[in-house]
């Protein structure tokens, strides 16, 4: 609710017309605990980041969660939808994508940009299995295939020639 106020003001000041849905995005709908970081709102999350929040004022509230599948259900057939997502949800990207079910294959087009730097090896393996993962390579100004396995992906990220925070996720052919 705190971030929504700033978001509403930003949209209004920019003259943009958007619907703001105040729900957490999760693998399944229901009530969840949201940890609000009063020191740095960008760290508010459904999970605690122990090393990142030392000295921060944290507050926990209950919020309603929905799935991306529910959020994208507007009554039109999935086959007519071109979906582009930017996920910056502090470690919950994979859970949010789980809430899509099999929908990406049904959409006319699908791509998502999400943070991967915080993912453990098991999460990265699931991501590589479910999506075609690409990384941005600044030198060529294009997205390149990330890897087919976690050790190779970790090595690509460590090499320093690709953007290490976000990855582009496309549905598998």
C-alpha cells in the first residue's frame, strides 16, 4: 500500500492511465505476509533478506495474493495475447512464474524479464528447464543464449561480459 501511493502519483504525473492492482503475485492465491521495509521500500518482499535489511525498520502486514494467470485472465482467448512481463519481486520471480501454469505456451507471444542473481542452483535449473533463458551482452547490444546447465550459466555470469542481474525468459518452442 505504501509503494502503491508513489506509483499512483508517478502515473498521474506522467499522464499515464494504468490500473494498479494491489495484490502480491504468488504461485497460488491467498493471504500472505508482506514484509514492508520502511527504510528502503524497494526491499519490501514476501521473504526476509537477512543480509540486506540489517538496521532497516521492518513491518509485517497481511496482503491478498493472486497468480499471474488470474491477473492476465481478461476473458479474451490466450491465443490472442502477447504478454511481456518485468518481474522485480525480490526473490519471488520463480513462484510468480509458477502461477502461470502452462499459459506461456498458449499465448500468441510471451517474454519475461526477471532477476536471477539471487537464485540458487535448484531455482536456476528449474528456470533453464522451463524457459529459453537469454542474457544481455552489452558489447554486441543483443540478447544471447544463457546456457543449457547451471554450471555453464554461473560461469557466463562470472565472466563479466553479460548483464548479471536480469535474464530474458522466452517460452520454449
